């Protein structure tokens, strides 16, 4: 295997542009509930809902209440992918989630602290959905 010298910052910048040499991610600001890259936090309106890492309001979504979210408004990925994101996030947070695809672009979900609570809600939803 051939040994190569490390690439210098100048070589990176000339090949991939200035962004390749950044050591810090671009600043982020919330505008109308969405995260915008490359702007300062100045001018952010009071009371605008700040989203957590990943652009989703996890503290709100994990509050134990049912939430209806819509593709293009609350998330951009396909709804099936969003269901996977919800299940993965619930697992990381030690929660249980129940999701239901209401339409091709709309999801209903609720986070629960225990599997028993989730199972009871699932049983109750059988009659509704």
C-alpha cells in the first residue's frame, strides 16, 4: 500500500473550495420554525420555535401527546422514512412510539414512557382508525 502525505488546507481549498477547510460548522439561525445555515442569530424573532439537532422539535414531539405532522411542513423526507426516524429517536430516548400513516403525506404519532401505555393506546386506536 502506498503512503501518501496529508493534504494541506491550501490543497483542500483549491480542490473543494473554502468550505472544505472550515473547522467550525456554519452558524445556524431559526426562522419561521426552520433552521437556516450561514446566518447569525441576530434578528431572530421572539417566540419562534427553535428546533433541535436534525431540525425537529423533539422536546415537543416527545411530550406524550398525539401529534399530526405533514410532509413539506413539518418534515421533508418521505413519510415512511419519517416513521423510521420517529422509531429510532424514541429508542434512543428510551421511549416507545406509535405511528400511523393518515394520508400519503400525513403522519399521526405519539411517544410513550412505557410499552404498556403504547400497547393500550394501540388497542384503543384499532376502533378509531
